[in-house]
């Protein structure tokens, strides 16, 4: 096969992959999860190492309650990159929903080390801790089992899997008696309940040098897995001591059940987002206002992240008001979100508020103001997709203000970011932006080059409207003006 034929085949494969992923994302947004899974599965057949595709399919499985399949996809996404945040977070979520709260807590903490300011990871840690605390209150109902990463241990040369050895050891493990436990150990035993025995068991396993030197199928050392589990159990002592100390001081007992702050907020935000996604802006607005009343009634002790939650609620209310075309009030709420984010030093929330304020100004034709807030967002932008969108929108605003050099410069930055993602719709838009700004600057050769690139992507994407519009470029170039076009 010639190089040309090989390049053509590779290009077709890349185009097919992008199409399948886009199809899967579209079905996911429409809540057609079975079709989305089929699309992502087909995409993975073309590229079995696409970690983002594993995460996309994992989310579909989560939505349909197939948590074991979700866990498997999350683990697959981590095979080539153990520090992949989305993989760690989705693995923690799957473990939590499977009732493996201790292991979920381990992976929530790993994710927090990578993204300490992410709201969902803090809420994940909080809900896992609360679930474990409930288990401490009724130790007979929960027992730490040898699950999670352990079933994936490699077999030894004699064909015996370390997990089988662990199960054999559990049969022989003796229960420590109170007489043989030091005073501080007695306190730990009282606080941890049956988890105390599991902790001692894992500590005994750590003494087995051959076992701890082995590796899991995921490529992790068994020693690291054990240490993570022990760290999670040790945290239980801290949580239990804190709760016991508060009760001694005569404070009111913590809420239990679905009304606990973390669970209440998670459920409420899901409902608010669901209403807005379904086009029910009034329902979303009403729900957000009701939740805000509840959150305002909480003390800082009950909800340490109270201000952060209020900021997100202001954001939800602002988004609903935008859909209801009440942009003035929407801006007020997004500004309050920004103030709380800056006061609490929350980068993710600050980025969100800056983005939303910029969107409102752009939608109302106040392009200079939109640029002002979006340019402040640049230091907070993470990932190629977010940067592609942000640079493109800033470039469009400059184009609307007839500041063509700035439009071209941000268009070029958007092109560079878009090269790292596979969505050809963005490739079309960013090259069109650069082409049109170059035309305004009189750089016809560069203009034509970017239009040709946009046309190539449009044909791959089978976007007939884009293809037809771009093919009219020769006549547009000969006219005195060039219309704005984007997908």
C-alpha cells in the first residue's frame, strides 16, 4: 500500500471515529443511552485506547444502572494514564453506587489530589464519608469485603490467584479479644466496629512480602492498593472521633437520611439541571429558588460548603432566566455567583461565572463586555475543547466589532486548540473564523487556505449546509463583503 493510500485510509478511519463519537454524544444528550452505547462501542472498535470514549460509554452505563460495566470502562480509561482525572472520578462514582463506599472514598481522594477545587469531587468525598459513618452506626449491616481492585490480581506462576489466598486467609483469621487490645486500640475498635478487624487483617497481609510485591491487572502494586484501603479505614477513625466529640459537647445530632446536605444538594442539582435540559426553564427556576431557601437556613456547621452551594444556585437561576429572556436579572444572579466564587477562592466556580456573564453579554450584542469577562476566564480554561470554544467566541466578538486582527489572532489560537480534539464541527468553525478575518485583513492566500481546510472537514462530516456555503467562497471573495457563517 502506498503512503498516499495509507494516509487516505487513516484519514477515513479518523473521520469515522469522530462521526461515531459525535453520534454517541448526541444520543446521550437526547437520553437515548442504548443508542449512545452502541455508537461509543463502535468507536472503541476503531480505537480501543480512546480513554475519553471509555468515559463517555461509562456515563451511559451509569445512567442505565449498569454499574459493573461502568466500573470496567472507568478502569479501562485508566490503563494508559493512572492520573486521568475523569477515569478516577467515574471509577469512584461507580464504586459508590455499587455500595463500595470505602473504595469509592479512596478514588475520590485520588481525584481530589489532581483537581482539589472540583465541586463534584468534594461532594463525592462528603457523600462517601457520610455513607461510611452510617455504616459505623450500624456495623452489623456492612462488612468490608475483598473487592474493588483485588479481583484483578495477576495469577502467580503456579496458577493460584492472590485473591484466592486472601479468601483462604479470611477463614483462618482470629477475632482479637478485648484483653489483648491496648487502651488506644480499644478506642479504635469501638469507633470502627467490624472495620477494626478488617484493618488488622490488611495490616497482617502487608507483612506478606511476596503478596505486596505482586501487581494487579490494572498495573498497580498490591501494596499500593492495600495502603489506600488502610488510609480510607484510618479516615473512619477521624470522622467517628469528630462526630463523637460533637455529641459530647451537646450539639444536635446530624441529620440522617435523604435530607443530609450533600445528598440533598446532589439530588436537587440533578433535578434543576434536568428541568432546564428538558426545556422547562420555569420548573428549573422554581426548584432552584426552593432549594436556595433551604440552603440559606443551614448553618456553616451543617454545611461547610454553604457559600459554594449558594453560588451554584445563583448560576442555575441565572441560566433559567436567560432561557426566559430576562437577561437583566440573569446577569444579577451570575454576578452574585462570581462574587461568592472569588470570596471563597474557588477557581472552577469563578470560571463558570465568567463564562455565563460573557454569554449573556454576547447574546445581547454587548460584545466588548463579553470579551472583557471571557478574557478573564482564559487562565481558568482547562482542556483543548474548552479552550477551542473560548478562543473562538472571543474571536467572533472581535469580528463583530470589526477588530479583525484580534479576531484572526484568537482564531489562530482556537485552531491550535481544536487540533487536539476530534470534533470536526469545531474544526470547520475555527477555520472559517480565521479565513474570514484574514480576508478582512487582505491576506487572500491565507484566507483561501483556511476555507479549503474548513471545506475538507465539512465533507468528512457530511455537513451539506456547510459544504454548500463554503463552496461559494470564490464568488464571495470577488464581492465587497463576506457573510458570516458558522455551524
